[in-house]
C-alpha cells in the first residue's frame, strides 16, 4: 500500500469510529434526558395529585403500594386539617441513575384562611417502565415530622373575649360556666331519654324521637338538649348523673345576670350555624362559638378578636407542628345602666303575655340607660319597632304650634266630639268632648278634635320640621344597633294627611326610643341624638346639642306637668322620685272596625326621660302609664 492509500484508509477508519462513537453519545444523552423528564414528570404528577387531593386521577405510581391505599392514607392523615385548598409546588429535581429527589413546597389553607407552609422531601425511582414515588420507610409522605399512621389535626384557638361594658365600665355579660346537656346516641337508651325528658321539662316523647332519628341515620353526633347555667345545672346534677348516655361537657361563655337581662339587645352567644360559616368569609368554621344576635353578634369581630390555629399530630398532641396565636378581643362600651335596666324590665314584665317595651334616656347626655322588652327573648320593639305614635306625638305638634305663634297655653280651643277636615271626620277617645277649654286642658286631656282643628293653621312641612328639631329623626345609623329605627315623619301632602299626622296617625311612625329622645329634648332644652354604643364610635355621629326655642320648651314642660296633675296621666301623680311630666298616647292601627290600638306614655322625671309602649292597649293613660309608675317605683327603691 502506498503512502496515499494508507492515509486514506486511516482517515476512513477515523470517520467510521467518530460516527459510531457519536451515535453512542447521542443515544446516551437522549436516554439521560428521557430519564430526567420522566422523573420530573413523576414528581410533578405527585404534586398535582396532592394539590387536587386525588392521586387516582393524576397518573401517579407508588413504589410498593397501590394508589388507592396511598389515597386512603392521605385522607386519613389530613382530614383533620379541614377542606381548605392546598397548594403543592415541586422544586428542582436531582436525578442519580434510577433515583431522583426533590423538595415539595406545601401550603395548606387552614380554617379562618390561616396559611401553613412547609417543605417535604420526595424521592422517585424507576419502577419498570415508570417512575414511582417512594414512601419513606419510617415516615410519612405528608409531613417530614410524622409517621405514616399519624393523623394531623388543626384546632382553632380563641384568646380572651372582650366584654360588653355598661356606662361605668363593668361587664354586662361576664364570662361564666355553662353545661350543655346532650344525648350520646351510641350509649343512651329510650328508657334513659324518657327520664331525661322529665328532668329537663321537655314534652314526653320529644327527645326519644330525636334519639330514634339519630339511631336510624347512624349518627354518632351528640344530640343537643338544653344549656344550663351553673346554678340551674347544680339543681339537676344528681338526676342527670344517673342517666346513662346523657353528657354535659362544661364550657364558658358570656352570661348576663339573668337569662333574659338586656334581651334581645345584648344578644346571644353559641355554636355557629352552617349558614353563618358560609357568610363569614373564613372567620368561622364548624365547631366555633360566636355572638349570634344583638350586640354580641353585631360586634363579634371586635369582641372575639382574631382566632388562631394549632396543628398537631396524633402521636404528639402536646407538641404543635404549627401554631398561630389568637389575638384577644376588645371591649365594646355602652351607655346602659344595669339598675335602670332592671327597673325597666320589672315594669314591662307586669304586662304578662301582652308585648311591651320601655326605654329610658339620660336627660343630660342623651345616653340610653335602659331598653327593656317583654317578652325579652322576642322582637326588639324598644329600638327597632315601628309604630304610629298616636297622641304622644302631640308634644311635637304642640312645639310646632307654639313656635309658629299659632297658640298659647291659655288660648281657647274648642274640643267638640267630632271635627271634619276635607270631608273626613275625626273624633276623640270614647267620643269625649270638653266644650271650649283652654289649650292647656286640650293637651292635658288629649283632645284630638282640638288638634285636628289647629292643624289647618300649620304648613305641610311644619310637623316634620318640629319632629326634626326635637330629635326624633336622623340618628338610627349612628346608634350602633342593627336595624335601629328612629322615626319617619314625612312632609304632609294635604289637609287630611296633616290632620292625621297632627295626632300621631296617618303616615307617622316612631320607635319607643325616638319618643324617649323627643321627651329628653324637651326636658333638656336642646336636641341631642341618643347614644347606646360609644366605643367603637359610630361614624358620622354628631352629638352637638341643638338648642330649642326656650319659650316653647318652658310652656311644653308646664303642659306635660298638667297631664299628670289634671289629665290622662293622673296615675303618676303620686309616683315616687319627684314630679313627673308626660303625655299619654293611644294609637290606632290595622284594618279592623273599630281599629285596634297601641298604648303609650312618654315623659320624664328628674334626669330620666322614658317612653313606654303596650301593644294593643286600650289607652295610654290606663295601660301604659301604670307601667311607667312601676318603673319609677322600682327605680326609687
């Protein structure tokens, strides 16, 4: 072989060797890349399945374990963390041959939208044609600090709850112990539940029916029966102790001095409903306790503070894996006086089954001292009720007349049995007539026809203007009470509308608090919007005193005194505590013929203004005034 041929042969051999070697290198690189991709895909699939809480649909394979078995273990371990979303993000994957590792960033959203984040190492290995997730030999896939059989649970924690405070800064509902009596359906029998019905005074068979329903449904959840305060529980403890399957786990909650004290204004506290959880935007979860109504409910965010959460494992429940501290609640300050509230409640309790309300206001400040309702566990008619004021509104009508120069207390004003305006006839209570007395007597005896006649001297906006000046309107949203109502005294739209409004009928509506506020304005000589919740202060509340016409106010005070000394309110003539000034009211409502009536008496004594309402009462002087006397008598003790 010559030299040229030798060089050619060597060159050809080198090219062939290069081609063969390159092919081997390419095949090796492609295989490595495929292994990298497949190991990353296995990690990503695991992270996706975790995020979706389902590995059966994510295409995940587990080394030495069936997917369903892993799914069942995941559910058992993490069920106690709640149903909030979980996000799992894989980090970089490092592969070494047939094994690869990565770190998953796990972020749970616990109850109350509390985030819990941690890292979990994960290993995958080639398992035949697939890459499979390798469960740790002595640990858990779901958290690096627990074992495979451990269960995680997230427990809500609440710090110190704030108090509803009275005007002196003392708790109206301090924390006290209660005992929720419950039936354990797994242990109770029909015989013991029948005995329980007798102990808790429930209708025969009512609790047995609940037990049977729970048993049929396979429910093991305790059946709520009744919750007792400490004293009530101790009276029944011996009887309850002898009933198998009846439990009463003690807990603490805000408690007023009695079950009905300050209700429904102060409100209730108890277990949250599913509806409340859904509306809370993450604040509450099932099993939480919170304010449910009244001030407890309206200010629960402030009173309850911010909940915390603690995550523990079943193996080490005393050592938290994660915790977020709860934040104490803060107090809500009110203007209520417990002594005045107690006196008011004792007074309205005297109406028995007839619904009633009594509101008391501090004359000097305009603060609400008491808001009592009967029945106490029903509708808050004292602050949210909307009623025609009847003749109690004649205080405002008189202010309009006096300030407009239309009348004086000594002006002679006829009080006939009936008086017609634009073809509509108006009459007095029980057809009374007084002849031609002075206006002071018309006011004292609440002569409708005299006021209707005088309505023709007023403009369509005069009554609304007087009501506004006396503080009847414009403060409902700043009181700090949900659905509070002040008054609706619209501008009149004609003679009969004005005539009806003059005597507190027609379209006029007020709450008991509005009328108490009106009276306080007369007693004070200036209008100040009432206050009940002072901290947190309501936005937009302007409590600057607005002076009233001094001459008109002085005359009104004399007129209101004559109501008690020589008019419809004589039952209060000898009330303890000093001279009473007031006005009775009998307000027609409904469509019956003759119409039904509500009874009012409003007034003031010394530094306290008040308004009493008795629904479907015959007259203010005979029905509502005695309630006021009971109130003043209790207050004087």
